[in-house]
């Protein structure tokens, strides 16, 4: 296991106090934050570095040079308010908060752990102004903050960052219209235009076209600049300050993974699409060391040029990953699901698979490559995806709709209900079901989907226990179910492969005995809870 090193707060104070030209100083501070973000994500075992690094130069410009937070503090009513709507970039924000002393080092290094920081923005953490969740809510929330500042006579601006892929969400365009109509002119939106989504180039998901023209048509003042050029950012913010008669947008052209050479370059695949590998997850030991070393050498070279000593770092305690072996050996039900889709799709030419920018996580890539003419990529637009599925079903096709359960069940619930009232057949697959893995935080923990779907008419809910049941349950939903179905699928490697009889056949409404006993009966479903039930049985037996 590698040695994980952290740059302490005192080093940030030393650099801030040094006689260095302001743009070089900001670059050094940004790269120091990048290095610390790598350390915390590596220690946590997961997190989002690509989108943190694309936005970090902007965030550092705001907190260290542009906003009045350092002067007034994070609770002053006249403070400038900044928050991220895209949410994935929060490891970078925590690095900035640690550098400014807003959060403690102990809290900072415990990313995605109890007592530490959340995997996505949460207001329980000092410095975080708003929770993130399903994408697209940020401009509306920022508009409410800006309206409140005007109503209360408070000073300070409201600034919110969105991702470029996030602009596919319909609520974004609702908020753009109402902001201009309501004359909310103390609001600035920054678009982190890094041109990649969770794993593909944005242009291959849903091309946004001419963003500048679209914002202008909605009545917003638009500036555009290089999001990694500190002088250009300073000039853009100065121009935006001078605009007082309309809301403002800064389109910042950025590079996903900026600062780490191997993270800046996507991988080309044969169909001329590009896959981005570093959206989520912690780099392996070699990559983590290489990235940290690249940043450290760049920082120390700049410090040396100004006659300053190299950085002093601290070794932080690493965490043993109890699931490391499981990731290599245990089954993933989502893989079985993806394989079954292709098998069933070979026979059912009426089956159409829909996705919301999560094709890799949802195991859809095999189907997408095998049957591209029957694969619909909707982008980050769950409501649109579900209503599209409704139209397909009304025309006699069988849609299979995929997204994370927390987004599909709640964001598109009204659309799912509308489809259900038409008594057509649609299969909804809620991935990332349940609390595990818990690290991303409440925004990704799907605990409402069962009740939300359970309240709907004409929908059956199933969660398979293992790969065998996943394949058979999907076949049953496609070929035998008379009404719509919702399948819940865990995203992580199963804690263990749940044992089933060799002659197992899926029968809806009928369970399977996994462990024999005499004193009590425990009902469970899905690989996570069945494993817990088996652990309980084994413990009692011992």
C-alpha cells in the first residue's frame, strides 16, 4: 500500500503570504488543492477527481481572489455565496475549505466516512451553501438565494456552478426563463464546460449546440473564457460585475482532469467515440503516486523560481479496504443484467433500451454496441426519457428504462405514473438500489424507490438475489409479466454469491430457501440484505 501524503494548512498560509505574482500564486494554490484531493480520494477509495480538477482553477479564483468569504467569513449576511450544482466536484471544494481553515484536517481526510465529509455537497459541512442531488436544481436554488438577498437588503453576489452535461436537465431551462422574468440580476452562473460526462464526450450523449446563443436568447448576459487562465478569469469576473441589468453566465472552457497529464486525455475507441476513465473512483497505487508526483514537481519548481522552499507534507494514515478481494472475485448482478439484455434482445426485436448518461454503470454497453439502432441515449434527462418510453410503449414496443434508482423513481415519478395509467408495459430498472455503497451520500442512496413504485398502479417490483436470478427475472419481466415491472439492482460487487439450487427456476411471488433452520424464519431479498441474513444465521450457528 502506498504512502498517502497531505499538504497541511500551514503550507497554504505560507504560499499565500509569499511574494509571488498573483496568477502564479493562484496556480500553485490550485495544484496544492489538486494534490490534496488526490490524497483524500485515494484514502477514501472513491470520489470524483476528473470534474474536481476541471473546476478547481475557477473555485480557487473565487475563494482566494474574487469573493469576500476570506474577509467576511462563511456566516456573514453580506458574504458572496458560491455553490456547485453539479456536485461531483466536491473533493476539490473540500481541499479549498481545508486550505482556508474552514474545515479541519481530521474532517478533510475522512472523505466519505462517518464524522468526515460527504461524497456530494451537504450543508452539514462548513462552507457548503446547498445540498446537491439530482442534477439541474442549482440555478433555481441560487435564484431563490439571490431573491432573498435583494428582499433583505443584504450585500454580496450569488454564484452557482453547473456542469455542461447538467444543462440537459429540463429544470435548467425553466430556471433560465424565470430568472430573467423576475429580474434576478445579482446572480451569476458558471458553466464548467469540460465537454465530458460520466464516461463519454458530451457531443455523443446530447449535443448542446451553441450555448452562448441559447443563454442570450433567454435574456442572460454571456461571457466566455479559458477556465484555467487566471488572468482571463479575472477579466471575465470584472466584466460580469459591471453588468447590473440582467443575470450573468460565464462559460468556462475547461479540461476534465486538468493538472494530471494522464487524466487530461480520454481514450479513443473504434467507433470514434471517446471514453473518459477518471470521472469517478480512486486511481490505483501507481497512478495515484504518478499524479501526486507530477503535481508536487510542478509546485516545487514554481516555488523554487521564487526562492521558496519545497512543500512540506504529512503522511496520513491509510485505510484498509475490506472489500478489495470482493471486487476481484465476487459477482456483480449488473454484469449479469447486461449480458441478459443482449441475449433477450436477440429474440425480442421490439425491445428498446433507454439510458440517462449511465450506460457503463448500468451495464448497458454490451446492448448499446450489439443493437445501436434499439438503444436510446437520453442524457441527464430522466423525465424526458420516461415519457419517451411511454410513447414507445403506446406504439407497441417494449421499453427498458435505466438509471440510478434514486433519480429514476423520484425525479420521473409523475411521468412513470402517467405511463402506468395507460396500462402499457414498460420495464424500469433502478440501479444503485439501497444504501450500499454509502460513500456518495444521501443524494445517491436509493431508499425511496420501493415506496414510490409501490404506490403506483400496474407495476410489479422485483430485486434479484444473484446473477442467476437476475437473468431469469429479467426474462420473466420481458416475456411473461402482464404489466410493467421495476427491477432493483445493486451496483457494487455482491458481498458473496448467494447460493441457489442447481435447478432453480424463477417464479414470481415464490421464495427460495437459502439457509435451513428450525427456530425462526427470516425473509430477505437482494445480495446485500441476504448476505446480512446469512451472516446472522452463521453467527447464531457458531
